[in-house]
């Protein structure tokens, strides 16, 4: 597996109490963790040092700049996910880069493959605008392969939007392909009431300085664009008089497990 650039569209559709929908173009890095030490540094891209595009290990996992795969394997073990299968495979981190040092990632996805390049688990590392983070671990109870038809559910225990309750359930689905990637996350206020549908769908292109520069000029300052659009959509929801939820204290746990048990949607 080699580094790639993920050129995508993100879609959010809210169904009630007032309808709201948007689609935006974005791009992400798709970085196999094993390749990070060998990536060349330049003024365009660098690892753990300033550049137009940069990737800092301290932005992820334990936030201490340590080895990211070791952190992920330890997290799997903490939640009873067999790490032997994952230790032999690759982890690809789907994440927005820092742009001129500025970083904001609503969610980064750690796609965890086995030695046969089959998807076995995913970490959805979610960040809110209050500087908090939570990781949802997505895996089958038996450790089996996650295919395009596998839906995984998780209790929503992390506050993201003030226009959504912290109660409810997420449904996750992932479909990585050699030349593309699809990710779907739905939010259910109750078992039969889907309030929000989101998706991130796009193509994978070879990683190069030329591809990075092309993406930069097509979507300048994508991280600043992301934080601006979050606040813009919040204004749209406020104008539609959707209920505002004050931010509750964050749960002590910083990670939780999603699985296929108990699905009744």
C-alpha cells in the first residue's frame, strides 16, 4: 500500500425537525502508517515539520507524538479486539492535512487491514470545535471482515453539534476500493427515527507534490474552509429555529466500541 490523496464530496442531510442538506468538495490524505518514516520532506509536504501541507503525529491517537500503530493496537486490545490479525496488516489513516500549520479534522478514519488487505476494523476519531476528541472503534464481534454491506452501530456518547442531542445511535458503513472509498454514517435519534445521514465518497489518486498542489488550488485552505462551513451551517440551523443543546461535560472515556450486535434498524 502506498500513500494516496483522497478527493471526495461530503454530504450531510438532516430530515427533521427542519430539513437541511449540503454537499461540499474536500480532500484528505490517505497515509499507510508504515510509510510515514520514508515520506520525503519538502516545502510542499513534510511529516512532523512545517510545510504547505504537513502531517503531525501529535494530532492523533495519544496526542503525544508516539507511534500511531502501537496506539491503535493498544486501543483494540483495551476493547477486546484481537490485535494479532491487525498487527500483521496495514493501517491507512484518512485525514485532512495541516495547511500552513492550521489543522482541524471533524473526523479522521483509521482503516485497519489484515495481511490479506481485507478490512477488519476502523477507528473513527472524532473531534469537535471545543477541542475534545473521541474514538469510535468499528469491528465485527467475531473479528470478521468488514464488507460494503456491514453496518455497525454505536451509542452516541460524544457531543459534536449543538443542534443534535448527545443521545441516540450511529450506524457506520465502509467500502474501501483500490481506486476509491465510500464512508456512510447515519444518526438515529431513536431506533426508527433517522435524523441525519452523512457520507464521504470519492476517488484515490497517487500521492505527489503535483497532486497536492492541484488539490490546494482547487480547494484552497481546506481546513479553514471546513471550520468556516461548520459555523455557516450552524447559522443556517439557528435561523431554522432548530433546538440548541448546551455542551455537556465530556464522558470520562475517550473511546467506545461499535459492532453489529443488536441491529434492528
